[in-house]
């Protein structure tokens, strides 16, 4: 069996101009980044806005194991299978962050014969989008600190600066720092906090913007600090939005690449779903819906995070709605959620599959709350037994969900034909619910929105908001931000806010320890549990196994 990187290198990629032509895009309209990747300028995206939308497939998952369960792999494999069935299809996926690439995963562009390519470019610097976002974020931070140093005409309170610096790498040493040490020409000494770029509000803003004008408006609306009277200071108040937009002028344009089987794919934007909204850019999604008859997209982590935010935040903003949800599950993850130790996940255990199904069952129910039909895709591993898969099929069908075992990692599109046919059967049904359904009304109080998510999506019995967080909520409501959507920052490993509470926990209380305003993105971020916005490296980071040979060949990236 070839490794992921061997498969990637042995694939005869088509020039990206040919991939564009398959979508009806004039190759002269592309901005090229070599032979195999290109950007589609916003002016060209605008050309297709009057075309009818294709069908939208959202791929999500149950709560994963720390290793991930192959959601991106299934998304790519499904698109390739639909292409084999002569459907005009494309993908809209998120860009990987260097943090997980060098930390845990070692790569995030699919796997096996279901990858987006060129895989090593996509996993590394790609077209520079994340670097541009990092630069725009840190330009704003530098301008805030420079304003303090240069006389502070806006009377910014140095102890109430909201804006954080960021970098696209896991570095826990930067979670809490002191800057401006020494005073004088070093600036104003104060505490600083770094986030990873994927958690930056600039990333969220880029992915939720509809065009350049909207981007600039959102950037100007970013709240950076309070003044000494308690009024919010925005990026617009310090005139940062224009320069930030200049840094993002290319990053806002979707990146066009291809899969192993030459299916077109937009890979654009990459906010994390556990600490941000977890969705690729609206521009890529809406353009893809105009260019293809079927668009396959994904949302980060489990359906309690990425899918909920896709539906409650992105769809609300973009005016779109999925026609079907594919819920990725693995026998391995089911057993993990049943409490089976990691070292024993490869051992046959149908009873553990049955016990762990409670987690998947909740995600199936959650999709029904949004009134969207659901197909469960079992991403198969070599250690899965027929008995375990039969057990999973039986349990899914008892919940009224279509079930499909997929083998897209080993077989590419061919291994997803059954899944593709089941998805098409759903797409061919009359839609009983034409209107979008959300888990809360924007007019509800902030606490009511949080409680609605906690009780309906996570299965909590209630919520507990710590006094400092409640004080912030009251202040945001008084400032006119009470009608914003809610973006919950929560562990991806559990339906609850406790990463160790597996399966389907009940009777727990969701604890809200902090709330902050993302006024540019247009939502309130609610921090629960021990979630942090700057991850750290594991005991043995993937970076230890990544190297480059003298001939330029990269090893260990996946």
C-alpha cells in the first residue's frame, strides 16, 4: 500500500487551466500560482452570481478521536464518486493550519486516494493566505500599540485592550506574555495574549465576507479595545481597515486545486471549529454552487461544533441551506466513545460499537432538529469487522438514517459509489422543509441562546455562566450586540465541555467562563471548559518526523 505522499507524487496532475475549463472558467481569468494551483479573482466570482445554485452537501462527523476520523477524506471521496456517476461536482474545503500539521496530524488534505493536490503545497504555505491573515491581524495589533505610544488620542485603556496578536503555529509559551518591556522607545508595557491564526477574528471575517466592500466594513467593525470611559474602540477608529484589506486582497480570492481524480476543489479559509466558526469561505461556497450542479463542503470537527456553526452562523449570513448532511462515523470512534482504550481500538468488539453509538445517535438527532436529511458514512479501517459494520448499519437504520460503508481511502471515488447513490436518492426527494431552521432566534437574550445550544445540541441539563462572563454579556447587550449569533468555543472530543466525558453525557451543566465580542465577524464567542485559543505541541510533535532531502523531496508530512 502506498503512503499518502507517495500517492500524491504518483498522481499525474492536470494543469489547473484544464480543471478550470471543466467548470466553464476561462483559463485567462485565473491568477496562477504555478501549474497546479490558482486563484479565481473576485471579479470573476461575481460573473457567475446570476446562475442558479447547485445542490449543497454538508459533510460533518460524530465527535472524533484525537487522531481524527477522515471527514475530509470522505468529503473528497464522495465528490470523486459523484463525478464517476457523471455529475458536475466540485468541493469547497478549508485550508490546513501549520499548527496541526507540525503538531498532531502531520497534514490535512485528505488521505489515500481521496486527497486534494498538490498535497505538500496545500499543507504548507499554499498561496500564502494564512500568512496574509497573520500579517493583517498583527498590523492591527501594532497600530493599537503604536497609538498608545504616540500619545493615545483615543484614550485607549491599556488594561482593556481586546485585540490579540497571532501566529500560525502551536506555541503555548505565547499564551500569556508581556510586551513593551523596558518602556521608552520599546512602547507601553502591558500584558499580551497570542492566538493561533485559525482562531483570529481576521480569519473568521475573511471567511464570512461576501466581497471586498463587505470585508472592509467588517474589518472596520472589529473591536480592539475600550477607552477609559468604557466605550468600544474599533479598527476603523484607528484607520486600520484599508491597510488590512490591502494585505488580504489576494487572500480573499478562492484557491482552485484538484483531487487525485481531478475533481475541481476550492480550498479557501481555515478557521478552527472548536474556537471559531469552522467553515470555509462564503465566497468559495457560493461561487462553487454557481459553477457546479453539486457542491460538497465540510465543517470542522463534530456536528455539535462545525455543523451547528455552519447552519446557525454561516447559512444565516450567506442565505444558503444544505440539501443533505453526510455524517461521518468510524467503528474506531464508536468504540472510543464507549470507553475502549486507544491501544484496543483495533480489536473486534461489536458490543462496544453498540454502546458507543449513543454519541452518533445524538448527532443524527441534531441534524433532524435542523430538519435536514442525514446519511451516515462509515469511513472504513482495515481492522473493521463485518459484524461491527452490520451492527452500525442496524443502529443507523433504526434511527431512520441511511447508512453507507465507504472505502474511499483505499479505492478513491470507486469506494464511495454506494454513498454517492444514497446521497443522490436524498437529493431527488421533494424537500419537505424549504425554510432554514435555526437553534435560536437572534432576538433572544444571549443567555437564552447559549442555553438553547447547550440543551438542544449538547444535551446539557442547563448552563452556568460565571460572574465575570455574565458581566461581559450584560455590557455587550447594553452596547447593542445582544442580537448577534453565538459561537461556542468547546472541546471537540465530547458533546459536553469536558473532553473526557465521552459517549452521550446527560445531566451535565455547561459552564461559560468567558465571553468576547467578534464584532467584525458578527458574533459573540462563548468560551467553555478549558478551551484555549493557542494550542500547544504534543509530547512528540509531528514536526520531529518531517524533513526534506537534498533533491527537494519532503518526507513525513503525512
